[in-house]
C-alpha cells in the first residue's frame, strides 16, 4: 500500500530536483524514492559496519591487510 507524504525544499533544491528529473527522464517521486532507498541502504550499511568494526577490533583486526592475513 502506498502512502503519500509532503516535503518542502528550498527553492534551489527544487530547481536541482527538476533538473535531475529532466536529465534522467524520471518523475520527482521516482528520484526521491530512489534517493531515499539509497540513503536508507547506506544508513544500514554504516550501522552494520560500525558493529562489525567493534567486533573486528576486539580481535585485533584494524585494516584490510589484517583481514587478508586472517584469510590466508
């Protein structure tokens, strides 16, 4: 089920959005939905990464090189 929300943007934000929609051939809703999906994905990724980094550091893993040494 879809829900409608209303957002407000500064004038230059709306202009940038309209430019992006014209260039991409998408609707405003499509661009905003895609942007929100990307934002939420990156947010979840950062949260997961922070949890995993704490566990890794507790085991002495600080760099990519440390990971590769453990895998070799």
